[in-house]
C-alpha cells in the first residue's frame, strides 16, 4: 500500500503502510461523507421548485431565510466541536464518534420530516451541525493518532476525500431529484435531505469495528491494550523495535503529563506557554484563512453564483454545480495521493493560495466589466472562461487548502492537550464558516463583483503569511512536534526545511528497564510490552 507516495526520510518500515490502517481511516471518514453531503446538498435543495413552494420561498429571493437555513448548521458545528471535547477525553475516540453519529441522524430526521415548516429545517440543520461539529473534531485526531508518520497526511487526507465525495454526491442527488421527480412533489426535496442518514449510519457501525486510539489508551495507562493495537495497526511483531520505540515516545509524553497533573487551570495556562501558543495561533489562523479563501461562497450558494454568471435555468445550474463537485473531488484525490506527502504542507499552502487567487481575480473583473446574463445568452467566450474559473478554483483549493489545514491542525499539538487544542481550532473553523455563510447572501447582493476581488486579495496575503510562518511537518512523528515548535515561529520554519535523518532509538527503548524506575509509567510499560504477541493481533 505504499505506492511510493509516502513522505521520504522517515524511519517507517514498509509494513506500516498496510491495508488495515487505510481501512480504519476509510471507516472513520464516513463522518466526512456526512459532513460534505450536508454542506453541499442544502444549496441545491433550496433551488428546487418543490422546496421553494413548500416553504413559501417561490416568489422571493429571501437573503435572510437562505442565510438562516445555511448558517444554522455552522452554528451547531461550533457548539458540537466544543461540547464533544470532554466526552472524547473521558469515553475515548470511538464512543464519542458513535454519539456524534446518532446526533447527526436525529438532525437528518428532523429536516426530512419538516413538511413545509421552516423552523424544523433550521432546527434539524442545527442538530445535524452538533453531530458534524463533534465528529469533525474527533475523526481527524483519531486518524492522526493511529497513523504512522510517513503516510499520516495521506490518511487524514482520506477524511477530506470523503468530504468532497459526500459533497459531490449531494450536488448530483439534487440534480437527479430535479430531473426525475415532479416539481410539485415534496419527495423532490425530501429525497436529498433523507439520504444524509445513510453515511451517518455507516459511520456509527463502521467505527465500532475499528480499534481505539493507542495514544488515548496510553493516556489511560492501558499499556498492554495500546501495545497490542499498535502492533496490529503496524502489522509488526509486538517486540519489533519500531513498535517499542513508538510506545516509548508515548510514554515520555504521558509521564510528563502525569508529573504535571494537569487540571483545567493548568491546561489553560499551557495554552499560552512558549512552544504551544505559537501552535495555537497558527491553527486558529489556518482555520480562519481556510474560510476566507471564499470557498463557502461557492459551495453553499453555487446555484445562485452560477446565476450571477448568467446561468438561470434550475437544471442547468444544478448540472454546473454537480460538475463543480466532480472537479473538487479530483483535486482532493491529487492532494491525498501525491501532494501532501511529496510537496508538503507548507508549499501546498503557499502555492495553493497564490494560484487560487487567479481565478478569483478573473471572476471579479468579469462580473464588473460584463453583463453576465447577456454574455451567457450569446454564449460569449468570456462567460465560458468565467465558469471554467470556478472549476479551476475548486480544483486548486481542494488540492491544497481544503485538506492541509485539517491535516496540520490534527498533528501539531502536544499529546496532553491535543484534543483541547483541536477543539478550539475546529470550533474556530466552524465559527468562521458560520460568519461567511451568514453574510454571503448579503455580500452577493450588495457587493457583486467585489466579493471575488475581496477573497482574491485575501488569498495573496495568505500565501505570504504561509511562506513566513508555517513550519513544514511532513514525515515527523507526533511526538517530534514539541521539539520543532519549541523555537520561535521564524526559527521553526527554517529548522523544518533542513533535512533530518530518522533512526530507531534503541536507547529510548532501553530506558524502559524497570531497575531504577519502579512505579513510574515507563516501568509499567516495560513490564507490559514484553508479553506482546510476536505477530500482529487481529483487530
């Protein structure tokens, strides 16, 4: 399963890049299918004649109603990502994901059963957002905690591929419903909203077939179980140096945490400590910048956006939106299979923002200079280029910023407060998504072409910021992040660009001898690592 597309320079043996770890990522990423589907389906559903008729929107273009329907989902996501943090720490990653799947399905049922009641649509979107916000916090961390360094970016990238696949499915289901079901039938909008229950159910069942995160088990001092699961995921004997070294790195962080006896007050203090506050700052800015690329303007309001470019027929708008979903999925595949572990996180962010700004510049100038409806009616070549720019933007964005931000924020934080830090960055992402989606209808109405020029300008600024402030993390172990970010941000950037050699540290493993460390965490590991099976255990 290596495909020679993994990060080079790591100490990972070939066995760790196996089918088992990929299937764990796929099962967990059903959360992303649900997230992508629910994010994408609503824009097309609001454009369906049956929906507009049943919910009293047929004869008006109500910015406030559209904004409420779309943004209630993001509002729920903000709350869900924060509220799930203590549950994921106490119950573990797997059970927390099951809870989030159940909450999401309740929201889907409310939406499907709305029957013309707008308040039920808004409430259902908010409840579904609670579940999606929770799972978007847990799943990337879960995948990162189970993944080996050489393919961690690829495996977290599967989460983003699944998100785009879900979005593409949502676009095309709307198109099929518009073509295949009568405009006066409520089933036309109920079908797209009801199908979101499928990925929710698959997530709940699939995650129960996956192992618990070995790093979460290590924090609970369940070392024997952590060792067995780690050996199984790596498909290596339990006594293999690689497995023992990985356990030893976990032990270092767990023992440091035990010595500090972290309370909520100490956790809050650690957030602003040197070596942590820079990571928090980078994570928060990355999530804000991801939304300020303007992607949500296109994703949530793509039918209306294509109308801005002169495409007015409902079926044509939904077809154009469906093609946009295909292009985004292709970009996400390129990211996960090639760019994230070869090009790296830093260069992907730099070039993604710079190149992604170009189609936005064109769209702004085109809408400013040309009357889109007239241009499209005459099949003006400039109009075709405008539509192509939307597709080009979606491809570039998904090949870079869409996935890299989630990968980066799932891997850079310390083990002892990783879930807290990820909760903050995930909630920040959904907060900005809420703000952008809530204001977009008004921006499109009042600013017109200025919307595109605004986001194009912001992307140029993001490219410069990424070049100066984002250290490269590809190929590094999760435990190595502490060493990388212990320096100032500028120094960390330059240190991350210097090639480093990875070796299996036998000395670290030897430190597990219990002779003079009786009663410590590492002594307990020493006693429990020895009886690990000599062949990978079954999950």
